[in-house]
C-alpha cells in the first residue's frame, strides 16, 4: 500500500535559497538581505559566480537568534 504524504509548502522542502528567496522567507527586502550578509549578521556562501546562497538552516538559525535577542531585551 502506498502512503501519500501531504504536500508541504515550497519552503518546507527547499534547502538552498537565493537572495530573493531568502528575503521572501524572512519577510524583508532584498537590500536588507544583502546588507545583513555583507555585515556578517546573516551567514551565506558564494557560488563560483559570486552569487549569495543561503541554506534553510542558516536562515532558521538567524530567525532563532533574533527571537533570542528579542526575549533578552524584553
């Protein structure tokens, strides 16, 4: 018997994001993603063509760090 898994939203299956996709995932502008990456706040790696790529783990870790910082400030 075949079990059909529910279809997950695209971000649930996606492991690597472009800058534009990362911006959508985090709910910020593309310029903000670039600034955060250039400042070292958001980890990324570069393709041979020097384009930024973000793993979902990097983005989720960044979100967690923001939440942790927010809770400490409250």
